[in-house]
């Protein structure tokens, strides 16, 4: 075995060099460090891999930039962010179609943050469809509601959508409309689909009372869901807030 | 034609989508009107019951405890 001691290794010509040949292995022995200086980079071409063996650790103390990345192999129950939509103009709603609602996931989580309706006293709800928004099957829904800073409480049944909140104020006050929902069994063709969730809003009436909602919905279709829209039931949504869709890994 | 966000992009609605969303809103209005009417009736009934109990001599705290 021969040994070469050098302080710097550079290509004989040009700026590219190849280390070893196909099938060869370069071993970094225990205690040795492969260091990338500031401004340096390790590029892995398409089809290449960096493998971390069982028992080994990828120790990251800096930033992981996953822009444009596809994440696979997550364990069952993990949440995968599919798409986040930030409103910048008035709109009739926020929809996700069969591009995102697929058989890849059976359960979806949707987070609604900072919505307001254009029309005062509107309700903001989630509507599901099995045919990319051509039709919307019956939603059998009800909710409990509770005033947070007054004495009101009650329930509403026989609603026609999964409402995040009722009677929403259209002006910014103590609260905007926030909420979340879990949509379950979207691909199970033997049963209806279930939606559960919570929401809150500043009430339209006094502009001072804040209400929280706990909603339950059965979406009356045996077909697989492939579309949802989050919308006000009277007029547009105002141009701010964010809706984010997540899939739960099977 | 309206605007809506589809898969993150602000997009024109189609006439067919406009129609189906309008139908949803119309159905929702019927449900909401019924809910408001029921809540108003419930509030009126509650006030009527309160007034009758109060006339019998119950205090507000006693009425609150049994309603």
C-alpha cells in the first residue's frame, strides 16, 4: 500500500476532478473530519444519495432549507404540509382540488388563520366535494358554541356545511376567524366522511363578544373526497389570512 | 365571474362554480334564518319564563340556578 502526503490537491487541468472510480469507497477514519469552509458546498446530483446508516446521526445545528423538496418515508401519523395559501385580495374562497387531495392520504388537517368575511354576520365554513367541485354532497353538521367574554352558549344542528364559526364580524377587533379541522376517511368508500374541528370569531352583533365553536360534521357521500373549499356563506373573504392543508401519513 | 384561490393561485371562477357556490349560499341562508329564528324564539321564551318565575318571588340567582 502506498501513501501520498500532500497539503493541497487540485485538478491537473481545468476546475473539475474525479475522486476514485465506480465501485470504490473512500473512508474517512474515526476522528477525521471532512470540513466544508464558509462558501463551500456539497452538491448531490439527481439520482445521487447521502445515506445515513442505522445508528448514525445527521447532526444539524444550522438551517435545513427544504424549499422545493419532496419529503418521503415519514412514519405513520406524521403531518405533511401540502400547501399554504395566503390571501392577498378578496376572494370567493380557498380551494384545494385533486392535485392535493388524493389517495396518498386518508386524513387531512386544515388550519385557517386570520380570515374575515367581507359581509358582516356571515358564517365561514368548509365544504367537501367528490367531483372536483362540480357538486357538493350533503353535509350533516352541528356545533356547540360558547361566549368567551359573556354568558352566551348553545348549539346548532342540521347545518349545511362544516362551519368554523358563525355570525362572524367583518371588522378587525379582538379576534379574527381562526380554526382548524380534521377531515377523516376521505378515501373510504364504505362510509361517510367525518370532520371535526374548533374555531373562534368576534361576534358580529356587539363587535365585543368573542365566541368559540366546536363543530362536528358527517359528509354524506360514499365516494372519495377530492376537493374542498373554505368560504363565507355570504359574499367574499377579505384579502388576508392563511389556509394551510396537511396530510396525515398513512 | 369572481375570484377564488385554487391550489394557492388566485383564479377566475367558472360559471358552473359560480352557480354551485350560489346554491350553497342560498341553502345556507335558509339554515341560518331558521337558526336565528329559533334562537330569537328561545331567547323570548327564556325571558318570558324568567318574568313568570320572578313574579312568583324567585330571585335572579334562584332563577339562574334552575334554568
